[in-house]
């Protein structure tokens, strides 16, 4: 049974897992970092408060992204979804600008 | 094993989460085990320090001890950039000091009355505290690896919850002596029973290392100007450069009295002296952390040369208080004795959950098919690391009693003893057959614990030392039935239980 299962793994399945791991690790960190950046610039508090609160909230985002990367219906969808969210966050953070 | 990945992805969410839980737990599992064990020991950092300095029995009020310490440092250090002092409290009697003299930084415990370093040079509980998040690696790599492991842990916890069918029932389920089933039951009970603690401690742990692992919020808000961020975070703390002109340090006692009034009567916690002996000297005083959950809840700065108060700050900004509370929840310095024991218990359960999870990985795979070469190595690495880390920790205590008092670099020799012992045990675990390795090395751990308690000495009645002795004896006692069972199992002719065999 084991050998049968082993034989059935092709490059397709390996690629599937590799892409999801990429989305779930580097992708999740990217989303987490950009969430921290966007919130640090937009939360309605003093600068240092916005930075600390933004950082704490960002940690909660990463596990959600990792799990979603493995639950998404396809590997490209996982990677695309993570990239899309990261892009939106980056645009938002860039548009908000560094607070004075 | 490798085949299970894509299959799991096809088999639905729960299997997928079980797969992810296994891998995120496995990859840095040994690092997590080390972090959890040393973190759990750090709950009793002060008591461990007390155990490791049995000759230091003097007791002084926090402010008096700081005065004594600064007097000694003033006379015995040269060209210091900073003295970082932690006052004694209800848990430990020595002043914890990190300072530089002639360019070299040292960490020493200072006698609360004489202010001089104590006779038995040791890092004490500070060793476990540092090891917990720096992993004996140079900055920032240790903290980065610890952060990565903590991130994996957070994912493993969340996926572990999703992988569960009946989370409440698992608390009450334990079916002993049934191979994989028993390991899984034990792993589940340990993981689920203290689950809120596990999630809290992992999340707050990540936050304590935020400036290393997630500096992007700071970068977005402050750019490269980190200095402004730190002064915004602690507005009562003054930083200024040394002028190069000499000036004696003004008397510390009046500054401490002023600071204590500023803290509403709370005792002194920490005192940092920057550029002592210079006209640019600054003394920053923080209140004791035993007073509230929030860490560093205010500070007062004084001009070191004139003794004049420069700035005072009591933290009331909601966002910063939230951050300090999250930080303080991890450090547990606020915790009264009962809460400390709960932290210890929670930490011990998390450590055991990681250990059982690591063992479960190979037990589960062996019941399906013969182990692959990688899993054979993992099985042996488990034996080595899961016994080597605690044996190394106990070796640190034993070295503290056996090394001569006047030895050069004594504190570092204790650390070396711990690391070399742990390394040797890991090697032994890799070389021995697991059926021999487990009972032998667990037996060594029990023996080491008993030896350390005897060297305590075992008849001590000092509360802090007695606590450590009893814990050592408790571990040794709890291990005995496990070792006996392991040894008996070795005699059995069929050590592996196969699924195919009808029950």
C-alpha cells in the first residue's frame, strides 16, 4: 500500500505542495509585515501606539494566511491570493505615507 | 511518509491540518523543546539563582542594595558605558548586574550588603533565561531562530485545534499501553488542557522579540529613526552622550527616594546608570515589575553628576499599556506564587506536549510500515535531544556545586559543562538503539536530578533552595516508573505492535 502511494506522487503533487509552502511561509510573512506597516500608518493613535498595536495585530494574521494557503482550492490560487492581498496592503501602506 | 502530503491535501480540511500540524511541529520541534523547557525553568529564575548562590544569605531593602552596588561599581570599574542593575525582591536577595569595565561586559550577582560580586561566580537562572530566546547563538541569529520556531508553534497550535474532532472529550481521554493511541491521547490531553496558556505564551513570546522578527511596523512609522521610536516608547528615559569631562556620581539614595515617591510608593525595580563618572551621566530608575502586569510602567531619569531629576513618566497611553501588558504576561514577573506555579505547570505541559508529539511522529509511522532511514534517525535524535536537554540543565546545577570557587571564568565553565553534557547525551542517543537509549538516558536524568538535590544540600530549609531540591527529587521520582516500564518492554520479544494483529 505504501509503495503504491509512493509511486503515485509525481512532480505535479510535489509542485503543488512547494507552491503552497511558499505561499504559507514567505507569503504569510509578507502579508504579516505589510499588515503591520499599513496599520502602523493608519491607526488613529499616537505614532508609537499605532506602531506597537499594529505589530501585535499583525501576528494574528500570519497563522490565518498559512492555513488558508493549504486550504485554498489550488496552489496557484493560494499563491495568487496571498500575492493579491500583499499587493493591496502595500498600496495602502504606500498611499498612507510615513507619519510625521 | 512523503506520499502523505498531496494525498492529505485531497482528503479534506481536517487531514490537511493534521499534516500541517505534524510538519510545523516536527521541523523545529527540538528547538521548541529546548525553548519550552528553559522557559519553564525561567519561571523560577530567582529561586534557581538562590539555589546556585548558597553562601549569599544577606538581605537588604531594594534601595539599600542598589546603593551598595553602585558604591562598589564606582570604586571597581573603569571607563564604564553603563551599569544595568536589578534590585533584590521577595524571590531573590542578590543584585543582578550587567556592567562594563575597561571595555568588557560582564554579568554578575552582587552581594546586597557589600555590593561586591558574590563568592560563587555563576549565571544562575539567567543562563536558562538567555538560552530560552538566544539559544547560545550570536545576536540576532538566536532571536531570529527562536522567533521562527515560535511562529511554527503558533501555526502548529492553530492547525492542531482544527485537526481535532472532539476537543473537549480529548481532555478526559487516556488509553494507556496501546502504542500510538496512548501517545496520541497523552499528546492531546497535554495540548488541550492548557491550550489557552499555550496560545498566550507563544503569541506574547513573539511580541517580546518584535523588534527583531517584525520590525516593519516600526519601519513604516519611523523609517530608519529607531532612536526616536525608543524615546517615544519610554519618554521618561534620557539618553545623552558622554562629555569626556570627569565628575563624581552624585549620591544615589536621594534619587531612589524621589523615584519611589514618583512611583506612588512602589519599590525600586531596576536602575540603569549611563556614563558613570562623567558630567553627562544619567541614572534611570524603573519601578519593581512585581507591582503590575504591565512591564516598565514608568521611569524617572536623573542627572548623574548633580542628582537633579531630568524627566519623569508614568505610562498611561492605552496602546503602549496594551503592549506592556502583553509583554508582562510573557515575563510573569508580576505573578504571585500561585500564578507562578500555574505558569510552571502550563510550561511543563507544553514541553511534554512537544516531546510526546515528536515521539508520536515515529510511533505512528512504525505502526503502518517499517520506518524509513530518515525516521530511524529522527527516532534516535528524539532520544538524544529529549533526554539531553534536561540532563544538560541538571549538569549546570551539579557543575555549580563541584567546580572550585576560585576558578577563573567559573560562570562560563558551568555553561560549558551544561552544553558538553547535553552534546554527549545527544550523541549517545544517536549511537544507542532506542530500546536501550530510552531507559539508560532517562535513568541518567533521574540519577542526575537526585545527585543535584543531594548536593543542594538536601537538608536545606531555605525556601527557595528547598523548592528547587523538591522539584529535582520530584522529577527523579516521576521518572522511575517510566524507566522501569521501558526496561521491562526491552525484554519483550515483540516490541512493535502491528495493526494487522487482531486485538
